[in-house]
């Protein structure tokens, strides 16, 4: 068991491209840490640096109190589950799991015990003699996990392990991974681009963008208090509505120093259709452009009557001026209808004009 | 080639490439360099002294009528071989691509010639075309044709063309078949729905889509006719009668074996090398095209 | 395709049958000739069905040869051919698989230069550098030896390219997983890469065996001793008499024996052969 500490870790490629621009992360013993971010944000690179598959340009990676910058992957006492599983196609399930142990010179009897134990946990008992080609996607995924488990490593590394599975299987495997990690209580670092996966799995969530850490913390804390507009629009679906505080409709409602902040954010679920303006809150006039009814809830896509100037965010797919409102499935507004929506003051998020800083109201 | 997971260990890497590099340098580059060097030298009759003469060997070579004769022979021979082996290969492949019973059995027979050495293929046909006892030679003679490849240059040429085509059919057949099978069925079905009859479909859809394969095979077959037919010629006609079946490659072989004109023989080798380089370059243009296709 | 052809599939069958006859008839005739007596063949009266001299012809051919033109029994030629063909095939596979491994999986100085050095040998077929190569082989005292027959032919750009192509399709995660499992480069090669390459190696072996067995020019130059002669060279000497004195039954038996191993390989390992043929040309 071990904690993992990253101190000012950097990665620059010979062509000058900086993939990781100084990252600090602390993962305590037994914690499940999820690195999340859009593709190209450097999360996989960071994981591979922890694994020892990528060199570290500067900074320090510490696993269980040992600096591992120069240590070979095999000697870091870690195990990794790859996105495409990377099973040895010519070896049986048993041998796939046993290979790493054999390379370490472990006795056959001990290997057998460990593999069988892992197979029992993962319900692979009947498939030990099969080859990976004869398994389904979910079963291959389990073998890849089994290969990690038998090693009894200090740290598990997962590189988007569920992205090759279909939606249904992904959810059930997600739950299984979480249960397994709890049970084995092994420090884990997990990379994903799926914010839902990140939210549900993480003890500690690291949101990354452009080679930098945007925010680290408990997933719910991040959801409730996103540190930047990037995090605000990346965590939570549909994304947070962002708009300029200087717009004519909003300016008088916010008043005072809040207007100077620059960007106002309101989550779709914090807006309600109402004619009243809660005191200190913000109300908006919308014309409904589109409606998505998914049963339990309904998403309303509206455009603001006045000042079309919204705030374009990095991964936020919203066109400027569009506002999403999440309402209960029982309500049924119509397209073209003009409505007023409002949010209470403690559900408002304020950010600096460049979106890099959160401002408490 | 980039973006691979790379192992460290320069010494090991060098050890791994060493055998291949050593063989390449000793038996490929050194002899090729020697040929190039010798092509600029003239040796006296006793091999005692040599003189550097720049392109004199090449100039002399281009003055000899036999060399032009060999060029003509090579092109005539290659044209016939390439055309017939491709045409027959394509015809058989198109037929075998139809969904008919017994295709496997036909294919098994049709690939046999590939396994037969050129020299052995020659022997098989010499036996059939040997005046006096060969089955086909006798049939020709019965029909009033005085068949004699040993004396008649045209007959000798026909003989080696037949052997070379026979020997090469399997190769072209297999590549055409693979090419045909890679054409999506839906394209042909779309053409059928558009009202194109089978013949028209072949010439307007299948043949154009097959053109990368055809082009590739043309280059490969030219290379084959130029270089790989030495065994056929040496066994069947030895370049005769009167040099009528002596191709460029065979001439290098004969002149080198005679060993009298080292420089001239080297110059011939160098010209052949240039031809190979050109053919390979053309072939690579094709490979690049295929990548973009 | 659903097509209402008037003659069904008659045409393709007819064309393919004609093709098979053209292809197989010379081989058939050779087999028939090897079962008849020389005199029957020499007067042009050979029937199209087998004669009764098969056993004696093949026995004589293998054990003693013709006695006239070559003093060598064809049996020993077969052995020479076999050693050469297997030697070339295995040698080519061995040196090209390790060089491709180095080029794809290692980062070392002059890696691209090495690749191009190997690649350019494609453009130097033995036919265009015959005599200088002969001279070097003779300087190295390798005439009339198996090493002289085999070594100069085992550098192969095509085999290296094939392995390189295949290695590049191996997911890099597999290498990384191996590293995590504590396997170094040598272990990865033997435990993972080699087992994955088995089909490619087999396909390549089929092609290279045929290539080696059917070599003509090189063994013709390099062997002067009759007991080193390969069967493809031997057969030429057997019929190398322009008059009617060729012992045709022996010649045809030799031809059949010369065809038998490569044809058997191609027919029995057809799937591997086709794979090898198509892929070495990519």
C-alpha cells in the first residue's frame, strides 16, 4: 500500500511541445484518484509517466515514499489496465495473468493460488484455459484487471479501461471496479474523459486542461464550487450556463462588486421557470428553441431575448446566448413560448473575466 | 515508424542488425560498387594493367550492334510475356471470382507453375517442343510447319515466351484474384441496379477499380521478364540461335562467363542496375498512390 | 449476384478447365514420360497413359543419374537443393526478423540509415552483380560450399519489410504491458513477438523455400563440383545435348523430382503460400 505524490511534474517533447506544464497531485494510501479532462489535456501522458512508460522532463514522482523518476516500469510495483487491454493474444487467460509473476521468478504453486484467487473474484474461473480471442469485451476487460490484481501491486493504474465497452457494460463494470478497489483497498489512479465516470468513481478528482491541473478535490466539492469556467462547464451535464455579468439584463440584478467579476455561471438544474425574481438571485427572459424530454426530466434550450452576448467556453458546446434549463419531466412548455427563469443567489457562480478565477459572492 | 514503444539498449540493437547489414554490405554493396568501378576501367589482354577510361566502356557498348539487338530482343520478349501472362491471369481470375463450385480445385492447379523452377519449366516444354519426338513439335510438323527452335530464331523466341508466360500465370492469377476480391460487392451491385450488363460492368467498374493491381503487376512482370527468365533462356535456347533469344541479362551472363571484356561486362551490369532502380522507383510511386487511395 | 445467365456457369467452368489443362498438361506429360522406356519416347510414339518403367527409372535416377552427362546421382542433387532451400529460407527469416525487430522497437543511432541500407538491396538483384559477387565469394573461399550457396542470398529486404510492417501493427500497449510484467527486450521477443509472428514466419518460409529451391544462376556459378550441384542445375546438364541422345525418361524423372518438393509445399500449404506471396509484395 502506498501513497502517490507528484511534485511539479513536467513533460516537454524534443520538438518543444509541453504536454505537462507542472502538475502537483497527492493521492493518499487507498484512495481512488481520477484524472479527467478533454482529449489532449495530458491526462494519459501523466498516467504513463507514473507508470514509467514516459520519461519525466522535470519534477518528481514519488510512490510509497520512493522517488521513482528513474525506476523501470517493472520495478515500480504498479500494475496497469490499458484501454485496449493489451492482452497477450497467444497466451491463455491463466498465462496472461501468470506471465508477470513468472518473470519475477515466483513459484508455480504460489502463481496458481494467486491467479485462481483473482479468477474467483472476477468470475473468470471457467475461462482460464481460453485465449483472449475467444472472450467477449467485458471478459477481456476482467482479464486485464486480473492481470493487475495478481501482482498485488502498491498502485493500480487505469487508462480509460471502459471506453471500448458498450454503454450498458460500461456502467456495470464501473460499479465493479469501484467495489473491487474498495475491497482490495489499493491506491488507484484512473484516467477518463467521461465526467460521469469520473464523478462516480473518484475519492479525489483531478480536472486537467492543456497540460495543467485546473482543480483537485472531492468530486462533489468540485461540482459545487468549480474553480474555473473550464471546470464549471466540464463537470456536470448538461454544462453550466455561462454569461457576461455586464449584460444589460444581468447587470442591475447582480449589482455592486459582483458585476466587476466578469462571468456569471448558473447550472441548468438551478434554474426554474417562474415569474418571480428571488431576492439577490438572477432572472432571465428566454424564448424556447428546442425541448428534449427524457422522461424524468426535460431540458429546455432557450435563447435570451436581449444581449445575445454569451461567453464561449472551452469544452462547452453551447453557442453564445443559449441557456439550458433542466425542469421536471412533468412540465411541458412549447417551442416558441416566451418564459422567465430564475436562480437563487447561493446557486450563482461568479468568475473573473478570463474565467481562471472563482469569486465567492 | 515513429510513436513506437521503444526499448533502450543500443548495443543489443546493433547486434540485431549486424548480420543483415554485414551480408548486405559484403554481398550487395561491395559487388555493386565493384561493378561500377570496373565499368570505368579497361584491362589489357593479359590482365596486367588497368587504365581509368571514364565512359569509354559505355560508349563502346553503345557502338556494338549486338547490344542494340539484345535491347530489341529484351523489349520484344518482355512485351509478349507481360501481355500474355497478364491477359491469361486476368481472364482466369475473373472466372474464378465467380461464385462457382470447385473454385478451390481450379485454384490449386493454377498455382502449380509458380512452384516450378524456370529451368525445370523449360525442360517440360523442351520435351513437348523437341523436333522429332515432342508431342507438339510432331503435331506442328504434321501440319506442315517446319518447327525447329534450335535453328529458327522465331521458333526459339516463341518457345521461351510460352515457357515464361506459363511460369508466370500463377502469380498474376493470384494477385488479380486478390484484387478482384477486394472490390466491394456493393459497388458491383450498384452498377447492376444501374442497368450495366456483366461485360459493361467489367470494363466500366471492375477493370478501373482493378487498375492499381494491374499497374503493380505490369511493373513486376517487366522485372520478371527482364531478370528472372535467365534460367528459362539458358536451359531452352542458350540465347540462340544466333543471339535471337539473348536478352540484356543473358548477354551480361554470357559476356561475363567468357570473361574477355571485364569493363564492358561491368558497364552492362551498371545499365541493368539503372533499369532496376527505375522500375523500383515506378513501383514505389504505385505504393504511395495505394496509400492515398 | 442474381443473374439469369442462359448457360449458367458454363463459361467460367470451360475457361478454368482450359486453364487447368494448359497449366497441368506439361507436368502430366513429364510424369508419363518418366514411366516409359527411353526408346518409346525417342521415336515419338509415347502414349498418354503411364508405362511400366516407373520404378526402375526413378531408382536409377535417384541412385546413379544418367551416367553420361553427369556422374552424379539425382538423390545427392536433391539433398543439395534441400540444404540450400532450407538454409536460405531459415537464414533469411532469422536475420530479417531480428533486424526488423531492432528497427521497429529500438531507438539507436543511424536507425533510418540502417533501414535504407537494407531497403536499397531491393534494387540490386543478383543478376546485375553476378560476377563481382562471384569474385568476392571466391575470395572468401566459399566456392563449392553450402555457405557460399546460402550466405550471399540471405540478405532480404522483402522479408525485413514484411516483418517491419507486421511489427508496426503490434499495439504498443502490448510492449508496455510486457515492460510492466517485467520482460526486457529479449524476453518480449521470445515470449510475445515470436509467437505472434508464427503465421508470418510460416508464410514467408513457404515463399522463401520455393525461392531457394528454384535458384538457378547463383548455384550454377558457385558450384563446380558435381556433388554440390542442385537438382535445378543438374537437370540442365542432363538434357544439355542438342542431339537425340538425351535420356528423356531420366530427364523427365529428374524434372518430376525437381518439381515435387516445391509443388507439394505450395499445394499442401496453399493458404500460407497465398498469404506469403501477397504480403511480401506490399
